[in-house]
C-alpha cells in the first residue's frame, strides 16, 4: 500500500477540517456577508438608495459594521428618509475616528447643495470642524448669500482672498452684489471687476457693473470701461447700456453703430424703446433710411415712445414730401398728451394743406385752437384757417370766419372775394339762383382780383336771367369788359343776347349774337358758337327773315351743333314758308332718314302729309296720313292726322272712312282740341243722314268735356296739383277718391298713372307696380311709354330682373324716342350686370357710349358698368381703359367707385405705388361717399401690409376705426388691426 508523506497528510487533514466545518454550517455565512456588502455598495453607486439602505441594514456586522453604518445613513439621507441625518450623527458619534466620519457632514452638505436645499446644506457645512477647501468655502458662502445672511456670506467669501482660485473670482460677484445692494457702489465696483475673471459669473457681473454706472449717470465711465476692458462686447445687456450711454451723451453716430450691433446679435433687445433711440440717432446723423426703418418699428407702440417715433417719422416724410405718410405720423403723435403734440398738430395741418386736403386741415386746426387757445402758433393757425376755408367747399364757414376778423389784409380781402364767388357758383349749380345772386353781391364788395370781378358780373347776369329778371341781367352782362378775360367777355355778350331773346327783343338779340359771332375766338368753347348760330336762326325765323334763318341754321350745322333734328326741321319749315316744297320735303325726309328716333321725326312726316293736304292732293294726303299713323302710332299729331285725313276722305267721297276717323278721335281723344271738330264732322254726317249714332258721341263728348268744367275737373286738378308739388300722400288720397267718385271719367287712366307714380316716388314699389299694371295694356294712353319704363324699373329694383328686362324690351318697341332708347339700354345694361351676365352688360354699355344723344352722366355710368364687368371677367387692362375716362369727368360717386376699381387693378397687378396714388386721390376728393372711403382705406392698409409698412397700416386702420360710422367697415378694420398687432408681438 502507498503511505502518505507528512506534507500530504497535513493538507489532507486541513481539507477534512474544512469539509467538517462546512458541514457544521459555519464557513457559509462568512462568504454571504461579504457578497451582501458588495451588493449593497453596488446599489448605492447606482443611486438605488432605498434598496441600498435595506441591504446595508443586513451587513451591520464586523468587519463591515462601521462602513455599513455610514453608507446606511448616507442612503437614508439621499432617499430623503426622515431619520437620515440622525443616523449620520449616530455614525459620527459611534465611530468618531473613522475615515468616513471626518467628511460625513461635508458629503451631506454637498448633497443638499446640489439639490438647492441651501438651508440644510449650510447646517451640515457648519457641523464640519476641519479645513474647508476653496470650492467648499464658495458653496458655503453661496448658501449664506442665498439665505440673505449677507454678513456671514461676506465673512465666508473673505476667506477665499489670496486663494487665486476660480472660486475666489466667483465669490467676488456675490461680494460685489451685496455691497451694491447696500449702496456701497464704490466697494462693489472692486469686486465686480474681479468677477470679470469668473467664467461662470462674468456676464452678470458685467451687467450689474454697467447697470450701476448707467443708473448713476456715469455714462463716460461706462464707455471707457467697455472700450478698455470689455471689447469686444459679448453681452447684450452691456451693449445696450453702452448704446444708451452714447445716446445720453448725444454721441449719435456711436450710438447708432452700437444699436445696430445690438439688433444684429441680440434679438431680445429689439424692443420699441431701443428702436426709437436707434432711429433718433440715425435721424440726428442724417441717415434717413435707417432712421425710417427703426422709427417705424418703434412707432407701433401705444404710448409716448410711439408718439415721439411717429413725430420724427413725420419730420422725415415732410422733408421727402411724402405727405400722406407724414400726415399719418403726426396724427399718431397727436393722440398722446406729450409736449410735442402742439407741434404735431401744426405739422399735420400743414401736410394736409400740401396734398391739398383743406377740409381735414380745418378739422386739425380747429382741434389745435380748442386745445391751445393761447398756443405758440395761434396767429399762424388763424391765417392757415383762412387759407383752408378759401380752398374748401365749406364756403359758408370761410365767409363767416373772414367776416368775424377785425382787420382784413389785402390777401384776406382777395380770399373773401374768391370764396363768396365760389359759394355763389355752388348755389347757382344747385339751382338756388336767388341766393346765388345775393352771395355774388358779397363778392363784388372787394375788387382785389379784377378778373374775378368780371366773372362775378357774368354769373350775376346768368343768375338773374334764370330768375327771369332780364333787365337786371342785361346790366351785369354789359358791365363785363374785354380785359382781363376775353372768354368771360364773349360769354357775357352771349348771355346778353339770350336776355334779349327771353325778352322777345329778337332784333337786339340777333345783333348781340352777331357780335358774339364776329368776335368769337377759340378761347371759348365751340359749342357756344354753334348754339349762337342756331339761336340766330330762331331769331330770324321769328322776325320772318326766312332766308337768313335758313342761312344761320346751315351755319350752325357746319359748326357741329348736335341739334340736327331741330335744324333740319326748321329749314324744312322755312322752305315751306318760302313755298319751296321740294327743299322742304328734302329736309323733312333727311331728318326722318338720318335721325329716325328723333322726337321731331313724326312732326316732319306729319308736315309732309300736311303739304299734300294743303295742296289739295286729297288722295296723296290720305295715303301720307295713313303711312304716318302706321309709323308713329303714339305721336301727339295722331288726332290732327285723323281729322285732316277725315276731310281728305270726304273730298274723295269716302264717307264711311271719314266717319270712322271722326269716331276714332272721339273714342281715343275725347278731350283733345280736335274732338270738337270731329263732333261737328259727325253732326254734318248725321244731318245728311249718313250717320245714326250722333247722340251717343255727343254724350261721350259732353262727359269728357262738360260745359261747366266744374266739379270733376276741379277735383282732378286739385289732386294733380298735389302730385306736382311733391305732396304724394295727399295726391294719392285725392286721386283715389277721384277714381271712386268718377269711375267713367276719361281722366281715370291719367289718375291711375299719377297714383302709381306717387307710390313710386315714395319708394313703395309694390303698390306702384300694382297701379301701373292696371294700365299697362292701354297703348293709346299718351304716357304709355312711361308706364312701361316705370314697370321695368320697379321690377328691376325688386330683383325681378327677367321681368324688368321684358318691360324694357316692350318699351323699345313702344317708343323710339332718343330718351327712351337710352333708358332701355341703361336698364338692360344694369340688369345684366346684376345677373352676372357680363358680356350682355358690356354690349348694352357700348350701345350707350355709341349713342350721340347720351349725356355725360349716362356715358359715365356705361363706362363704370363696362369696366366692372371686364374686371369681373379678369380682363384688367380693358377694365382700366373704361375706368380711366371717369376720373376726370365724374366728380360724383361714379368717380369714387372708378378710382377704387383702378386702385384694385393696380393692387392685383402688384403695382402698389400706382394703387396708392389712385387711393390718395379718392380719399382726398370724394369725402362724401363714406362707403368708398372705407373701402379705400382698407385697401390702403392691405398695401401697407404687403409692403411691410406696418406703422402706416396700423395708423390707417386706427383712423378708420375712430372716424368711420359704417359698422361693416370698422369690423374689417379691427380684424386687420389685430392681425398686425399679433404679427408684431410674434416678431419681437
């Protein structure tokens, strides 16, 4: 057998012993304790403090008792257990010399410091009795600073002196802050300068230092500090203080540069205050472009900063003659109670006068007078008011203002002469001729302007002529001299000729007209000459100088007189009187052929029939009258044609036809002057036994023409008088009573018409329509075309466009008079436009433009509708061509609307400058049309927004909200204003 050596035996015994020990349960717990401790430390390091505490509580056994006690307390503190600090105190007491015991409180303090629990941190810092490092001293001092224990903090920070550590520089900021808060600025400067070396607190130290210098007015010192120690400036707050210091010292060029750098690098400093100072600095160094850009950003402020910024913007815009922008700027300044408000009001008024917009200038000057009764510009404002009143349409106020002045300078006398003259012209244009004459007399008080005096004499003559004071008118016409205006002189001769004409002094009239003809120059509108030649023809007609009459009618035609139908008819008539029947018929035929729609065409045709009748050509006359009545069934000469044709029938032995004509006259025209002759004709036929129903027609005649002409006619004429005096309610009642009282009267149709027209003029369209419909089938009624026109108009107004068009078509068939053709085309044009049938609207509009009888207003309406139709069809250039004629020929609402559409077209084409130019004209010249003013200002604001002129947009909308009385306009303005303000807020 193999025996074991001693070494092998020892090892075997040891192994057996270990096995025995293991079996006894003693070796295994030692290994488990170490593993638990390591596991607990791993949990601690992974910051699982609650779990770590549990594990450390299981290792409180030697040799891990001390360490486990420390880490258990530390875990409890970090897990925020209530007994954490007590456990740590117990550890330090139990193991005072352990290595962890020496730094246990610092560890706790550092933990609390990191959490921002500075009171707990300070308490633990104070428990430590050993040497504190610079970093720990700073933390302790910071806790004391944070807890407002400034004396303790200063003492703690002082211990860092001489450490030359980053902590010393960090602490310097807080030392400087404490001394600054105590008012010891000089001491604070020392520490703040030291803090410039702090990596962490350099920025707040610089800001506090600069703030202190600025608040104490040490602007130069601040500038020196920045230039010597802080260049380049990498701090927005300091750079802001630097710019403000340069601004305060009026170093505007340096300030402008600093503000520019500030805006480029530090967005949060882009505020309205800084923009104003930057703008003012640029303004002072004549850098107007930058000044405008900065001041615009500042002017949007709703306070005194915005007021001042707006003022200097206004000054710049004034220098640039940008009067509209200047006005908006000064208006914004005047909204705020600042020391420059007085100046702003004056500048606003001056800018308005430059446009010129004298009416608004007067409003601003009156605000100035009310706000500053003893103001610096009081005398100048009075003079400005006099000038403005002289240039506005408010001539009454102008006259009153000047009449109230104690002393009149020659300039004010001239102004008084001019405004009273213009007031007189306005009254004249309003057909208030008596008042016009009174005001013209005022203008003649002063003779400062000789030319104006001559014009006043002329217009006095015109007013008196229309007042039928012809003798007085002649005096004023004769007072006009050739100097200084040959044009006014010639017009006065023309007026004098008419005065003689109205006095039926045709010899003097023709002499004056001949003088006008002989002295006529191109300075006078050619239409005066053409009219004078026509009137000379009329004078010679009356004076029975028929050949001279023909001569002047022919001259009038050659000079372009548009009354060709009158000329042709008169020449035809004069040739009749000269027994030149061939020439007479030639001119009557010329009239009918060239001007078939002339109101005189039927008369010309009738005259040709008369010539056959008077020449005894009965057969030809019968046929001529027949053709006449077929061609002109609504002519006023129908009764005469029927009567004369009846005589011609008699001459031809056609008795039945003759009787038929007489009966037709009495049936259709019982009140006409021919009715009596027709009745006599029937009486002759009755006497001859050729007619059996004479009594019936005699009764009909008596009913229509009672011998007394008492009650029926009196009642009818009374009711009709109310109609013509525009007392429509009384007219309706009287006429309706008449219809009830005399249901068989021949005046029923006329009464029904007047009732309908009275309702129409009161805008009771449904009632008017009902009454007109009762007589719409009576084609023989003399006012039948008017009935159709009223029905067409009413249906159109009520929105029944198709029905309205149907009546217009009927009217076109019933009457071819030039007036009715114009009415038809106008109605169809407007109805097709309302129905969005733009091609048809354009067609009828062009018909009106091509009609020589259409007046200026009709042509203006046609241009407007055609332009709007083309705009809706997106044919902008064509639309523009139709709107442009309106801008010089339509000083009414059409002109305002045309300017608005022109502006819209330029806006749609992104031609913003041209759009604004058009809008300025609209707002300056059409102030009485509030809806178009509102639309214009809203479009103006849109343009300002598109071009980033937000201040101008805001000023425009604010003004609109303040002054407009139209809710739909102010609502849109408020919405746009909110968008702008939201945009400004989001960009700051």
